[in-house]
C-alpha cells in the first residue's frame, strides 16, 4: 500500500521502503521534509490503510480476529480513541524522550529537535522573488529611454533573453544542464514542447504566463532581425546576439555568471546559488502545493523522473491529469510576483529605429 499510495511523499516512502523500491531514486534529492512532517504522513497513511481494511471486512462480513486477544479487528479499529495532543496537530508529529527527573520524582517528556531529510538546495521563496524582480528591473532599464538605435534594441533583446531563460527554468523545473532554451523544432505552438531529458524525450507543459512571455519575446526577436537585416537562424527558440550581430546560444556558464551578478544578496556562499537551484525550488513548490495537491506521480511527471516507461511514446497523459498539472503551473507566476503587464512592455509597433 505504501508503495502505491499516491499522496505519501517520496521522502516518507524512502523511510518505509528504502531507496531501492522507490519510483525514482533521484526524486528524494529534490525534496525536503522535516522528520515531524514525515512522521505525520506515515501515521496518517497507516490509519487510512487500516480503515480500508476495516471497510472491506465490514462490506464482505469477514471475521478478522486477533489471535492474542478475543476481539475483532473491525471492532477494535472502529472504537473511538482519544488521541494524545501531540498526535492531533495537523501536518506534523513531534517526538518526545522520557527522562527521569533529577530529583528522582517521576519523569518528564522532552521534545526532541526536528531533523531535515532531503535536499537543501531549494531557495527561499522571498529570495527567488527578489531575484526575478532584479531581472525585471534589468529589462526595464533598457526601456526607460526611447529605443532609437539598433545597439539599444539589441541590449534590450539580450536582457529579455536572460529573463525568459530564467523564467523558463523556474516555471518548468527543466534541468539547466540539459535545456536552457526550447528547441524550435520541438516546440508545438506555445502550448507544449518535448524536451530531451537524459537521452529520452518527455513532454513539457507550459503555463499560460510562459506562453505569453514567449510570444512577446518572439515579436521582439523578429523585429531585431528585421532591423539588423539578418537572416541568421538558431536551433533554439531564444538566444543572444553578440557584438558582431551573430546568434549565440545560452550556456550554463553564462547563465551562472548572470545569476551571480543579479542575485540580490552578495555573500561568501553566493557560489552555491546556481541555476540548478531553481529546479529544486520548483520541486519543493510542487511538493508543498495544497491547491491542487499533487500526487507523487504528478511530481515525478513534472520533474521528468521515470522508471516505468513514462517517457515520450510510452506515456499517455489523461485529460484530468493534464488539467491538474496546469492548475499547479498556472498560479506559479503570480505566486512569484511575475508581471506581464502590457503597459510596462515596450511596444515596437510604431518605433522608428535610426541608423547608427
């Protein structure tokens, strides 16, 4: 039951079953839960499993007896039990240690500290919001004054490229070591795309915000190509232009340097903050989502974790599952304070670029 349970987290399953029986062994490396949370989930799951047994026994009138006592399991589990206070807190169960009082009169119960299990690479949400606000300000710096030259237009376009690349990583959970931009030939409109993930292709769903951001970006890209009189092409949907007006693909090094440059907090451990942390942050948001609450299988699908043939060509995403995934993805930009306000976006429809 634990292995098949959809709402028992991967961390809790690893405690009960060990890593070898998990759907994907790497899944625990992207999630972080406290021992109190895991303890609560296991306790809740066990009670649900026993309740199912009781309901089945009652339905089929199966007489389940306990050998060591002359009571039926159904009667035992249907009895109203008053739980102690520490078992009634929703979301966590703390653990206590009984210690003898120094004066030898009775015992006292000491609450033990919480332990954390899993990844510690997910970034605090407020820090992520501040980072993307810095990217937004970087883009707006190029639109404060009217764009009148090709150089200014290219600078705006390159700033927009970095912003879109980081938004893509944060809103899809894609591995920045595998995909910083979508391949043009594998992007079907702006609804969804296929992504090469460890040698296999999988479906990548794009939220409404990301679809609109890509549409706007491609408009600016086409405008720049027209102004440069360039017919340059790239296999990727978004890319940079160098000083020679040649397309250059984004790479892990340039993304890491750009992130360090715009990360809001300059500290000694800034090197630990890399684009890959956004994938961990995405996974943590999926794990803690309550509306909708995602199953373990939903999170595996979003993260591209597959062991049982969920890759492209073997996977069939039913409409209800796709709906749930999009219900999680679509509110993410608002949660992160992303803005795509038409009044703040620079319009090129009536812009006359001067020749330098």
